[in-house]
């Protein structure tokens, strides 16, 4: 593997990496079979036994050490259009889908079970895309044993290689685009990247920037290894503890308590709440300004302009509105999982076609969208989500072909 091959579907049928035997096998279009030892030893915790790149279909087929197989769509920097609606699921809804696949008796609500089975049907027959995010990986960490394996495997199978780009990256990109537009500067290429993507490590805030890799061999190695890395993280049966966000919880509770003790007109309360949001996140503005090559000082001096520009950002407008609602609700009590719920569901609501959320954040996002005169794309139950999918005519490929044949 020292020589860089000419990577082309005209030359290859399959590339296979066997992590158990620590070897690779290449099958060419003329039937030749080339084998060798991997240049590096696979990590011991890897739960994936083999990954195969299918050049004809542009798939990566992974097999776990338990013998389960899944297919992931491989990344291509040329073709980035998902071609079908993206549906983002909160972790509690992913659990329903996993149990529906493994043990349907675990889903007590029959309407939710029926809806889960319909979503599975749509996902497995190219009707929808179910992107995974880094939040999903984080929220599987406390699980262990067969429960984690079954949940992680179901998620990887149904996601099929699709990811939600890290909300922190999306936030940076939205602010960069806003600043460039305001200053009449060229829009940076990174600010226009698709948020729902098969790009390797896009769900990580500090992941590899695959879209910047111009070496075909380096990019191919990354594309080939990405599904096995993601799957292994999802199904690793070793439990891991969640990070400590107590300082974040305390800071936001202090702001809520501050407003509870103030007697201010509603307009001033909303303006101050928005000010707290941007004050706590001013580093995002500075970072984006540096990447674009413009000065953020005009916004630092003009909070009204900053608030107006916030409304142009699909993700940040949702997020800032959520913070305002919770800051101004004297009954609100901040919790550790609020950080993930607010960040990821706000981002998904801005860029996915449909979102199935947890009740608290989902209800508030629906409220925010209605206040803007926008039809909410966020739902609290899988049954309501499927009702919307049916209303909008979302179908599997097989159903679409059948309809066309009848016409």
C-alpha cells in the first residue's frame, strides 16, 4: 500500500479491510485479487470486524464482530445532495426505533410502535434520511452491554452514514455568513457546507475537514474508515460517564433567577435576555469575524443590529429564542441535559425537514416557529411525525415506483 493507486470505479470492484486479521484485500474489475497486511494495527476496542468499499454502489459495508452487517452511503465531495427528506430524532425516539427492531414488546404505546415501524420502513427503503449527531454518540455512553449494542447497531443501520454537522460548526458558519453579508465581503466556502451530510467526522466540532482534503488517497482512507469508527463508538459495550456541565447549569440558572427578581417592561426583558445570550457567546462572533477577515466591532456597538441579523440564521435564531424563553420563565429550572437538547434540536429544526424532539424543547420550538408565522417542522411524538410525513406524501422508493407504474 506504499504506492498510491489510481482510485477509480473503472479499475476496482471492492476494497476490504479485515480488522480481525489485520489485512486488506483489493479486487479489481478484471478479477485480480491483491492482499496485504495493514500498515497500522487496529485499535483493540474496535467492534467492527470488516469494512468493504463497494465501488459500483459507492457504499461501505461493515460487519461487526457479532456478525451483524450494515450498509453506509460513502461520502463524495462531488455529490452532496441527500435527495430525500432529512428526519432528526431525539435520543428517546431513537430508542423506540431500536426496540421496535429488537423487541417490539418494549414499546408500550401501540401508536408509537406503529409509527416507529413506518419510520424504519422509510429509512431502509430510501424514503428519508435519519442523520446521527455527536449528541447521539454521547447519549449512548452511559449504556452498556447488549442494550448499548442493540441501540447503537439500530442507529447505525438506519442512519446509513448520514450525519448532522456539529452545531458548533454550524453556529460558526452562520455567523461567518452573516458577517460577510453585512460587510459585503465574499461568502467563505466553508459557510455554505451542507448541514446534513455523509462527510466523515462532520458531526465533530474539531473533526477532520474532509472537504479540504485534495489528496484522493487520503480522502479515500478516511471515507473507508469512517463508518467503522462511528459504528464502533456506538456499539462499544463499555459504559462511559457523561461530561460535567454543572458550571453551565449554574450560570444559566443565575440569569433566570436574576430576571425573576426584576420588574422590567417586556421589551426590555427580551432585549436584556438576548444580550446575556450574546455576551456569553461573544467568542463565536470574534472567531467567525477572524475567519471571514472582517471586524465584529460594528455589532459589538450596535446590539439592535446584531439581534436583527440573528433572525437570518436558521440555527442561531432558534437557539437564541430558546434561551430567551428559559431566561424569562421564573419557573424554569436548568438541567444538565438542556445543553444537548437545546443545541442539537435547534440546529436540526433549522436544517432538517422534520424533527422528533423531547417534549420540553420540542414544545418551545413549536411555539417559537408559530410566533414567526412558520409552520412547525418539530413534533413531540413519532405518531405526529408520521402523520406529517404522510400528509406531505413522503414515500419509500418502492412505493414511489409502484405509484408511477399505476399511472
